């Protein structure tokens, strides 16, 4: 039944599939179905010109559709997957990264390479050499929520 419908509709079957895929992208956005829908649009356009030729069998159409879907998804991911926008707040939502380079005084000693410091209004877990409370440290890096500190030589 579906095969007969595709044969009766001809190239329009690809455009109907494209419309369904693009509508699904609008309902459940994820920037994935748009590329498969674009591949269906291209196959529909090619089908308008080649529908009656012996070369343009359903095997060739499906193979080209699969290849174009993968190619469009890869190219779309490469181009649209990157954040091209420059921002004046590069550490927005990356609080740990924004703390690197800051200095602080240990409120609690670091024992067995673990401790805590207080920066602004937050207690942060730290890793580093064992140091007594009151030592000035610099935040060298961040691993998840844990800050790696090093002693400031005076």
C-alpha cells in the first residue's frame, strides 16, 4: 500500500516526507531532523527531473537519501555546532573557571591533600599540598567543583 502511494505520488512523496520531518523538528527541536528533511527536499528536487528515467530507481533514491542525510548532518553539526558569538563574559556559567588565578586564605587546613576555602560567599573543596589554616594560596586550576590550589611564596 505504501509502495503504491509512493509510486502514485512520484517526486511529491519525498517532499511530503521532508514536510513531515521539518514539522517534527518544529515540534521537538534538536537540530537533527532538519538535516534529514533537507536531504528529502534535495531528493524530491532531483526526482522531479529524473523520475521517469531507468537510472532513478527506488534503490538509488534511498541510497542517495541516506548519503545526503549523513552528509548534511555532519556539515550542519560542523557549522552550527560551534559557538561563533564573541562575548564580554566568557566565564558566564563557568564559575570554577572564573576563579583560576585568584588568591585566598585557607580557613581550614589542607590535610591529606583535601581541604576547603571560602571565596566570597561560598565554601569550595580544594586539593593541594598539606598546608595549615591561614596560608595564602592561589587557585591553579579547577576539576569539576574542586579547586586545585598552590601555596603563594612570600
